[in-house]
C-alpha cells in the first residue's frame, strides 16, 4: 500500500523577540515598582533632613511600623499618607513619585549584531561595533566592540573629550596613552582621560578585540 499523502505544513515564522521590556506590565508588577520608588524617595528625603523613622512618623501622624513598610516598598501608601509625608518632609507630593516617573533607558544588542559605524578619526581596518546608546540624561555613554586585523593601521593619536575604558578580549596590542605605553593582553583594562592622544601603537597578536566604553557630558 502506498503511504498516505501528507500535506506540507508551512511553519509560521515566529515573531522576532523584542529587545526591550514590554511597557504594558501587569498591574501588580507596576504597583510594586511604584511602591518601591515612593519608598526610596521618602527615605532619601528623610535622611536629607537627618531625622529618624520615629521622628518622621510622629510628624506625619502615622506609626513607625507603617512608615518602615512604606520606605521598604512593602505597602502602598494612601493619598492622605502621601500628603502627610509631603508636609512632614517639606516637599510636594509629586516629588515622592520622581523616581518612578524618570525615564530609564535600556538597549539590548544580540551577539554579533552591534551596529558597525564609522567614528570620527576611524583608521583603516579598525572595525567599530556600537553596542548600545543612552539617548537621555546629562552623560553620554558609547560602548564599542573594536576589532583589529592584519589590515589595520596603527594610530596612537586619537583624541576626543571624556573618559574611556578599554577591556582586552583577544590578541595582544601595545596601546599608547600620552607618553606611556601599555602591553595589553586578554583580561587587561586601561582607563584614561580621552583628551590625551591615545591609540594602538603596536599590533603584536592579531586579530585583536577589545571593548571600549567612552563617556562624556552630553553638551560636549
């Protein structure tokens, strides 16, 4: 007997996983975040005033045990409790929500999928892969994976604002910073003022890969 014909099944392509956290969280999860954020702000303002939990609880007309739970994010304070705490701490009620309302950035890059870019001053054979970015806040942070090959130029006179950290992953490079050189092997770290001329001066073992994290004030 012939085997029964089987229909070809076309598998549906799975939707790509999102590289960020789903913003529509369950109510309980968002509630926990809110309680913890309020608790941190209450504790921060209390410590800024230099008073104890008992003293603040007395001023706010609540028990020290209840205030301790609020500071630890273990309970959700009522609006009247928030108003009382605001008066006792001498801050507007909205100040107690500041930690929850602030923008918190996160970027996620899968292995090997960093954005290959041309940085200002990039030399031949220096491959830069941007591993993330920080669109908000006063400080810019740029993490790169840098790969050097036999086609790479040595160039010890890079210069830009901010601070930079290098972490050697593979290979062996002699890296110059100002008038000093550092023989970098896997696991070595170099942290320096990036306004001083710097860069790879001798490529001793290739290919070489290192993580570079540059930080500077946004206005720069």
